C-alpha cells in the first residue's frame, strides 16, 4: 500500500458508498469419492443443498439425520462400504431400539434423507449402486394413547372438587369435568363463549363453534352433565361473566391442569389430549354408538377410522 501524502492520514472508516471489503470465502469441499467418510460426504452434501437453494431448516434437518446415521454405522465409515442392510438396521434402530420414540413424520423424513443423499452420492460417482433404493416408506405407528384409569379419574375429580369446596376455586373442576363429559380439544375449550352454553336445555348443552368457514363442518352441539351447573355457578361467582367462558389464555389453562395433575398424584404429562382420549375411551366402553362418538369428537370419517381402531385396541 502506498504511503499517504505528507500531512494526510488514512481514514479510520471507509467513505460512504465505498465497496465493502469482501470476506474471504472458504474453499468448497472436495467432491466425494468411494473412500470419503460419511461425515465428510455429509458436509459436501450440505454445500450441495445450499447451492440448490434449499432452506436452512431443510439443510439442518438433513444434517441431523445424517449425524444420526453416523451414530449407528460410524461417522468415519467410507460411503462405498455402507450397504442396504446397514440402512435397514438404522431404520429398525430408530423404530424399536433407540432411547426415544420416532414419530411417523420424523421416520418418513429420515427415509427421504437417505434416498436423496445416496442418490446424490451415486450421481457423484462415490457409490456404484444406491443402497437406499430398496428402502420402502412405511408407516411408523406411534404408541397407543394412555387414557386415565378409573381410579386416576376419581383422584383427579376428588382433588378438583376439594379445591372448589374448600378453596373456592371452581375453575379446575369445570375444566376437567367439561373435558371428560364432551371430549373437547384444548383449542375448542378455550374458544367457548358464555353465549355458547344453553343452560335451560335438558340436559344442558354447549356449542363447539369455529370462526373459520374452513372448519364449519366440525361445529357441533354437545350435552353435558347437569351436575356441572352448580360448578359453573361457583366459577362465575369468583371469575364473573365475560364473553369467553375462560377469560384467559390456553397456557393459563395448561398451568391449571398441570397443577391439578401434580396434586392428584397422576403421571407427569397428563394433558388435555389425555383427558380427550379418556372421554372417548369411557364413551366407547359404555357402548356409545360409533357415529355418535365420531360426531361428539368432531372427527372426519377417515380420522375416526384410525381413532376407532385405537379405541378397540385400548379396550382389549
């Protein structure tokens, strides 16, 4: 760099409009060969996805899946030595032997990762034949839901009633009994308006309402136990009347239920979905007609077919 003229200093900051200094670019990774390790090939694959314009989330998901494969077959394993049997063993490990469950969505994505990765390796000449070609997308059935047992339901209801009678807080009992009576989803419960309740009907009913026209077919009117009227009266005496029955967020109701579950000695993780399945299982065991139960839960015929299968498995 030439020296500045006498009496002049170089500017501390570049002048406005001057082109920024370019950061040095890292050299691209070498194309994979048969001897390239799985870890190195995964790095080159990530660069390839970047050049294709794939999103950061997609690149991260593929990288995570390939690191998981490396845990099973070894990150230093040359890619040309990885066989179809290795990949099938990896998928079996995901489904049955890993220390955490593999959801159907995650399983399907990992099969896709293997197919895309090894097809790219074959195109690059790193493998002679694609070991992922024979892999078949199959459904990974999640574990069955775990409804509450009768004694657990009684423990939950007893603690909820105790809080109303001795602590003056009827909200936990109102939440739990509405869920067990109707099988509402959490979002449906939160959206309930005071005007959606018909307390003069015999039995009293509530309207499950959807604001979006897309979900109008899920709207339905459900009956609930007349014994809840006294609980509702106690609840309104403390919390007052508002447009929505529960004038709080879904997170607040989650805290209410989690606190009640802990005090009742129920398994951690007992949730709104647990109570929905408990309601469905109780109705199914009581002989409620299939079509009536499907409508009560607001399920499409396709979704109901899977739900009914699970209810029958639970009943056994």
